[in-house]
C-alpha cells in the first residue's frame, strides 16, 4: 500500500484529472496538471475514469459501482438529452437530478465552461445524427401538437367554466420508434351534463363515456440543432368509438393530417406551430375542417440548473369547410412547470378563452400531467 | 410499585438505547465508493498504479475473507463457548474493522459468524463486514496516541461524532476546496491533510497484537504479545 509518495502524488493529485495519462504525458519533472482547455482533455481527465475513453463506461471491475454509467454512444439515449440537463448533472452531481451519488458533483473542481467542454466531447460519441437533439424537445403546449417524437404519457383535462358541465379528459401514450418517428394512442373519456329530456322540467343529468379513440403516426423529417428547428408530419385516424348522441364523439371516422414545426428563438424563447385538417368519412355527421395553432413561450429556471418554468401563450384558429362557417379563435395563456428533480414529470395549466362566438363557446380550464417515461418511472427522480 | 418502576426503567432503557443507536453516525463506506476515482492511475513510466486494484488483491482487503482467520476464530469460540461473543468482537477489530467499530459505536458487540459466508453479503452491515481493512478504515485513523501502547491492538483514535457526509479521510496532501467537494459528493468523505497517515505508527495500531489469555471459564488470566513487528 505504501508507495514513494512524490511519484504517487503526481497521479493522485489529479486522480481523476489524468485518468489517461497516456494522453497527457506526465513526467516527474513536469508534474504540473494538464491544461484543461479542450473537451477531450477535460473529459479524459475528469470523466473517463468512470465513463471510459470510448464513452461506453469503464470496465465494471475497475468501477465496482452498483449503478453503472450510461452508454454515451447509444444515440437513442444520448441525443434526446439536452445539454442543460447534462451540465446540471455534472455540475451539481447525480442526486441533483434524482440520479445516483456515484455521479459526482464537479462544481468547484471544474468551471461551467469546462463542464460544457466535457459535455461537448460526450456529444461526439453518438455518430448517427439522424437522432434529433433534446434541445429541440420544446415544452408541450396544452393544445398544439409538438414536432419532436416523444416517449411520454400525458393526461389532459378540459373543464368548461360556464354553461352545462363538461369535464373531458384525454389520455395520450406516445412511443418513439427509429431515430425520428413516433406512434401514439389517444383515449378520451369524460363527463357531460345534459338537459334531462325525459323529465322535461329543466333538470340536468350527468353522463360519462369514452370518446373517440385515435391512433397517430408522426415523423420528424427535418431537424437542425444549429438552426434550432424541427419539422414533422403526422397523420391521425380518429375512430367513432365514443357516444356521439351524448356528445362524446364525432360519430364518424376522421382522418387528421398535420404538419408541426418547433423553433428555438434567442433569449430562451421558442415558437411552435401546427397546421392541419380534419377530413371526415361521413359529411352528415361532421364537416371537414382546418386548423392552425401556434404557441409562443419562454423558459426560465430556478437557479442555474433547477426547476424549469415555461410560460406560453397559444392562439388557435379553426374553421369548418362549410360555406357559412366562421373562423373560431381562442387564446390559451398557460404555464408549464417541471415537478420533480429529474424534470421528467411536468404539469401545465392554462385557460382557453374563446376570442369570438363567445355566446356559444365557454371558457375552459385546461391542464395536463406529463410523464416522460423514458427518463424514469413515476416514482424515480423526486 | 416495584413492577411499575421496573416497567418505567425498561422503557427508559429502550428509549436511551434507541436514542444512542440513532445518534451513532455511519462511520464508514465500502471501497466501491472510492475505487472509481482512485483507479485508472498510470505512472509516467506506464505502470498501473491504481490504488483500488492494488488494495483489492491485498491481504488486508481480504482480512475478513481469510479462511485461516475464520477457522481460527471458530476454533477459539468452540474452545471457549461462554466467551464466543467477546472473541468475535475482539478478533473482528482488525480483520473485520468496519463492522466491528460501527457495531461498537451503536452499543453492540461486533459479530463474525452471522456474516458468513461473506460472499452472500447484501445488507450495508454485511458489505461492511466483507470489505476487510478498507480504505475508510486506515484513512480515518487520527494521530491520537500513535506510537503509544494505548493505540495498540486496534485502539486507534477515530472520530465517532461527525455525521456521514462531513467526515474526513486523511492523506499526505493539501487538497483544494473544489476537489474536496468533488470527492465528498460521491464518497461522502472530505480529503484532509494529515501526514500521520504516512507514519509506521499508524500501521502499528493493528500490527501490534496483544491478546488476552483466557482460562477455562473465559476469564482473562494474562496477556500475550502475538505480533509486535513495530516494537
């Protein structure tokens, strides 16, 4: 165990910081620490002892850790994580994001700039750039669909603020396949208040039912991290599974093609838009329609890498193809908050305010609970 | 009346015991909390100087696994069945130190046989028992009484007050604050300068073994200097 101390000192003094001395030839005379001014040097010195020079993780026999480091060459995992998450984990340590203590905190040992360099180096391990970067995964608005393919489960609730009672929920399961595609299933269900026609005394009754189940495919055909853009096309088929007499469905199959675009703007702003059509199989049941939805938002965090707050304003416009129809506008101010440390469970709440035809359309309170299930179970990361 | 007093006394004892045990901080961590960072060291000549690898294959890392030791203590316990608990506590001090000192800090005796076979260890206590003379044993020994007879036979000084997360391990060097907190974030220990770590007196705490001779009833009847390379 006992070793000539000076010799030992020159390695241990930089223990981590020279994990691969082969790359930073140290002699006893030049026992200074290597200059950590480029990504490779920082990574080799500070990260490679655990994450391995190749990014796949050092051999388990050397680490003996219960929680092995992730494989950074796995694009499916690596590219979906934005730099900000990785910087936070590296700077503040695994537990700051609900990960293991075995991922140490480099705050104080490395500067934020050096952490960025190390993260930049980690980015070189995934070589397949078909996988869109996590930065393009913008906060999900309440109404507008996103362009980014997701692995998430969302339950959205819309409650009418006036008129007859209406509580409609939509459960959405989204799952990625391949680098840029995703399928999803939508199961709506809810409760509606209707005037009791049998009693005919103005009294009302509540009914509940499942709505029209939908299946959709989405493909992000263009994405560019430098430009901050992502564009996807999608098609959704909505089956008439809901009770249309009671108001829980269209009563006919609807095909809904759309195009969605997400754009990062300067100063932490972002913009998302979705343009689509609803093409119905049975014109007697429902009219064809077109819609345009846009969301402008901004993200800020508590502290440097903490909880994310994203206020957004959405404007939606929809019009049926019938000749006498007007365009229906709504505005939806809202705020999305990440709930847990790992930030993979989020909540968004807002109000959908009709901008016209207010006599027939009610204000609605809209909120969702979102679980990015790829990043951990519901109980992890708190 | 007496009964009530007895019950009260019993309750007080239990509360005190639970308070005392609750207060004992976790003194050690196993080497898996150290090796990831202190391995992968290559000298300028290209020689692997990884501390964890060197330690893992040493006699001391395997001091609790040593079948000869396990056999010797089993024999002692068979010969002196009444003193079996004392023997396990005593023999564990150097060969199974993390478990032994943690148990003592919690007001319990160190045990050996319940932990065998060590390869099946899964609980924190079992893992501490299996890890032998681990990194956080040697490196937490303080300079108190080093070289004095009071420190021999594993009576080295060690902080038993500071809670996990703020405890120190000693080494020969000054470590800057940034690297201290880096090491602390994963290992739960702060590296601190303490050159006594380099002295042979530190090794002498365990390598000076003076055992007690027991008679047939398990009573101490004499002392035997078993190993005294330092003296």
